[in-house]
């Protein structure tokens, strides 16, 4: 007899919709309910919001009710762990495992040491797992380079570059990287934290250095630099961006190493609208040196939804506690893995 994983989706923004639609389409998953606080979404069926989905699962705001008898709760509400943690704690206290794409959860120990400890203890108390995942952070700029170092006798430097055409991504992503702002607006909104830019480079570097056990003198992320549009264009959500306005950003984070006086890990995240090359490239300088490039890059939104769906069996089966992507068995596609095959 095959038994499906019972899952609740919390957060039904553009990312939550992609995730929910994928969960609903998987034979090994039963999407029991969807929770979102947006009043306009209440009572709607998933297929009204995602036309490609056949799912009639309804949206409600009643998290407590939704949490009854669930294996895994997926949280896709925010990048901030402080904001996500009440939902995560409620899910854990209801006896459910948690998979979340909250970027700060991908490696939470340095930015939120006390909260990390609290979440770990709570998860152990209720015998469940909390796992932060996603495409980035969660895979492309951390787990993938970590795994690529396995055949290296020596690692001196790691450099990862993610280059993407942001016009293919969801609207909130394009907005948070400043699309359509003037350069002064971009800098002001970044300074005032009204837009976040990409969140996760620091967590990715921390995951890499923790996995490799290397000592660093400093981890630093520079403020993102705007990319200026060379021509006017209309965004995928119908807003005109003039020539000279911001069409994306470049973010760089580095872990510096006192030993070789250089940059031990360098992560470059470049996302802007335009028909340009896209790739995910990892360069490891060592013995042997390794260069791995994913031509065309991985589509961030589709990839994130897949990471969540694929990590559900891992979260269900992992030992209790708070885990990051470097702590769990090898992630892979799990559409053929059932809760029970007995
Ligand atoms: N790790 C990764 O690789 C990765 C990849 C993609 C996205 N992300 C992150 O995932 C998050 C979701 O992405 P998105 O573009 O869909 O964001 P979004 O547009 O902000 O959507 C979030 C949704 O969650 C709802 N919500 C907020 N707090 C809630 C709560 N406590 N309970 C229930 N629903 C709640 C929001 O409702 P209101 O609009 O009414 O507030 C909104 O409908 C973002 O923070 C994004 O940065 C991570």
C-alpha cells in the first residue's frame, strides 16, 4: 500500500502558488489545505488562482484548523526568519515537520543564534524537522559548490556566479531587485530596507564555510549595485521601464581568509531584465580545480517549487531538529518516493 504525504501550504503569493500547484500535481503528496492571510484570497480554489492547476483545494486563513493531522507544512511567506517563526513554531507544536523557503532559515545560526537554538529545541521536543530550502539560497550557490568540492584533494578558493534574466521571474522578485526605479530611488530604498535586493548570499557563504570547516576572517556583502537599462521596455507585469532606469542589480559577497590573504569564497549574484547570457557557474581552485557551468541557468521560481516538493520526504524522514541543506541525505527528485511503500 502506498501512502501519501499530507501537506499544508502557508503563503500563497506567486511563489506559494507555484509550489501549491506542484504539490497538488504530485501523486505522492496530498495537498490538504492552503493558508494565506490575504482577505482577497479567502475561499478561493487553487485552480481559480493558478489556471494550469486542477486542484480545488481552498484557501483559508485558519492556520490552527489546517494544522490538524499534517506531515509537512510548507512556509512561503517571507524572507525574514523573525517574521516566519510564529508560523513555524505553530506548525512544530502541532506535530508537523516544516519546509520553508524563508531565505534566512537556509543558514540561520549566525544572524539569529538564539532563535535558531529555540527552533532546534522545539523541533526536538516535538520530534519533527525544520528545514530551510530553496533554489538560492538552498541549492545553487551553496549546496552545489559544497558537493562539487568532494573530489578535491585541496580547495583554495570557491567562486560562484549566478547570472539571470530577471524578466523571466515573478513580479515580487523583479520589484525587490529595483526594476523600474531611478538610481537614487534604488539606493534610498535599499538603505531604508524598503526593497531587500537578493536575500541569501551571506547564508550561502556561511553554509559553505561551515560545511568545509574553513576559518575565515570576515564575511562581507557589499551593498547591491544597480544595473541600468540601456533601452526602455515593458515588464512581464505590464509596467514601462525607461532607458536609464534600474533593470536589476549586482550583489557580491565574500568570505576572506587570513591564510592566503585573499577571497576564500566569492559569490556573485547578477539579475537584470534583458536578453543576455544566463548561467550558474561554480569555479573551485584547488587540486584538481573544477569548473561547472549550468548553461542557461536554473529557472529560479520553477526550481524553488521543485526543491520544496522534493524535500518533503527528506523533511519527513530526517531526525528531529533544525537542519540546513548540508545536513540532510542527498537531495534529489522524490516524485516516486512515498510516505510508506509497505
Ligand atoms: N529560498 C529561495 O530560493 C526562495 C526562492 C523564491 C522565493 N523565496 C522567498 O519566498 C517568499 C515568498 O515569495 P513570494 O514572491 O510568493 O512572496 P510574496 O509575494 O510576499 O507572497 C507571500 C504571501 O504570503 C502571505 N503571508 C504573509 N504572512 C503570512 C502569514 N503569517 N500566514 C499566511 N500567509 C502569509 C502574503 O499575504 P499578504 O500579501 O497579505 O501579506 C502573501 O500572499 C519571499 O520571501 C521570497 O523572497 C525564497
